[in-house]
C-alpha cells in the first residue's frame, strides 16, 4: 500500500500540533512534511520570540497539546535549568509563567519525540517557504516541488496591517510598523518619547520589552476605546457553571454574561472565572449565532471581549501598572487624526472621545494593532496563488479563510475541497473561539482525525475490496 503524504504549511503551534496529532493517531504508514522557514518548529510568531519580557499569558499548567496532557508543559519546564534561573517566572501562588520561547522549545522537543515514538510515521521539516500551488504541486522557495494527498494550511498570523494614514511614512525612521521584527526596538533610546497605536496584548509586550531596555521616556498608548488587556487570574478558584441562555443574539449574550458576573460576585468569585467558562463554550455559542449577529459582535463587542478574554501575565501587568503610577505611561481613548514628519520625529494629532485634539511630538510611533487577519489571503505568495485560482476565499467576517464544519477550505463558489484543510485561528470565522491555545490544540486534534478519515476513504475508493 502506498504511503499517504500530508503537507502542512506553517510550523508554528497549529502546524506542529497537527503534525504531532497525526503521528499519534495514525495506525498506518504516513509521511508528514512541515514547510516552515524558521530553523525550528513550534515557535511561530508567538513562541519564537527571544524577548525575555515576553511571557505566556496563562500559567504553564494550562498549556498543553491535548486535554489528556494537562500539566505536561508545567512539569517539563520545572525540570529545565531556566526554571530556577528565571526567578521572575514564579508567582506567589506557585504558578509559573515562563518566557514564551520556552514553550516553542517544548513543542520542538515534542515533535522530535513523536518521530521517535511512531516509527511507521515519517516526520520531516523542510526549512523553506511555500510560494505557489501549481498543477497539484506545492512549489517552495528553495526550488523543491512537493506532491501530497492532503495539504493543510497552518498560517494564522500575518504581519500587522499598516493604518492608511501611516502608509506615506513607511520609510520614516520614527515609524516602527512591525515591532515583532528582531532588533527593531533596540534603536529606541532610554529617554525617547514613544507613542503606541493599539492598547492590547501587543502593546503590553512592547512596554515590557522597552522595560528590559531601561526605557524611561514618556509613553502614550492610544486606541479607539483605550482599553487595556486585563490581568490574569491568580490563585485556586472553583470553576463556574453558566446558567442556560438560548436567545441567539449578541446583545442577549452580553446581558447574560454580565448577569453571570454579578451572580459570581455574590458568591465571592472573580469575573475571570465566568469568562473562562464562556471561553470553554465559545465555539458552541458562536456557531449558534446567525451571520448578522456574528457581524454585530465583531463590530461592537469584539474589542471588549478581547481585553477580557486575552489577559496578560502578572509580570507584564506589574510593569504596566508601575509605569502608569510613575506617570510615564498614559493610555488614551483616541484615534489618529493627523500625522506629520518633523525631521526625525513625528507630530501626531490625537482626537479624544470628547472631540478635543491633543498633539504630541514623539521620537517613535509603534504600531501594535495586531495581525492583519482581514488581508490574510493576500498576505503571502501561497495564499495569493490559491486565492487567485479560486481555490480558497476569505471569510465574510475578515477573520481569515472560509471553511466548512470539517475545516475543509471553500472555493470561490463555496464548494469544499476534501484535500485542503485549515488548522488554527485562520478558521475562527466558522468555529468561533479559536485563538486561545487549548482551543487551537483541540482543533488540531480534530483536523488530524478528519485528515486520517479522508485518507482512509480515498484509499478505499482506489482499492475496493475484491468481490466474494
């Protein structure tokens, strides 16, 4: 029997987790190729960062490849030398928040372990980028052409989309359009004045990174609502059970969750426990909403959900709080009204929510508005190739790639492709809560199961049993 071949494009958490789950679940010979330009797998945008200030934003005990492995990363980390060397990782309640790069290293080790534990599986990493899909072949930047029975897209986080007003300033020395690029923050002097557009998780990472560079200059962070990501929950709190809610509207869910927070507070339980349970049920809730209600959520409630759902590690929260108390960090609810170059500096006019305008002269303006998911299908050559051929299409919410309930991509006419899958956050318009690691891990396991079923069906069709 010919060995089935699965190609995975993207070797961050989603792609690496899919490869590991495929190896664990397959009972027959299987060749799994992960195409990833980074030297090691598992890192991706989130977990390849070398920044010591960048930490996982949940306790290590909640990071795993599957529900059956709860606590596996925590145990692994506590056995590493870095656990004792990184005193800042430890919290008073005993939880640890390692640097994010440690989780990337853990995933790379799990990939290598899966290859050894399952000799019938060939796991390999090709360090290259996928550039096009032509004639049933995947063309790579190193000149190779791969053929496979299944192609899985694990491409989730494109570079930030530069706001239109900033595009004429792309070459200005004061504009940092992508703070994730290695070394771009090193040029910021300790006394430099800095403005940050965006006030979510990426902004918190930037502030923490500037802290490790001894930055003490003024910081202004602004966004339309001026909302900061909330602190993560510390301590051992009981789980919360949501009361039933059957009205499929975003407004009804908002009122229901607020009532649940009040009910929890009456029992001396923090709001985080309620939101954690909403997250657990997030996919079920999302899929119960019609498209019109999903669009309302994305337009009116998404930013509020994000700052409560995607919380920051206590270490990062401490840095932000200290800078606010010292007066060196100010967070504004404002939008960029105008920008002008003043030599190597930038003059930015911010229109506040009350209509007034503040003008600030800064040495640097850093963009932390997050990945440009709305432009995902045009963000890299392979996705452009697939989109131009009509093989994939963007979803209607601007979250990523349109898929069906089995994670098959949908083509221009809305028809599913049984050989082409999406794994990870790029499929969240269909599934809902698919940004947090537990949900992405579960999705990778589900997609692995679906791929193996498709391969089994395809093999049965090629090789029908002999008639008796």
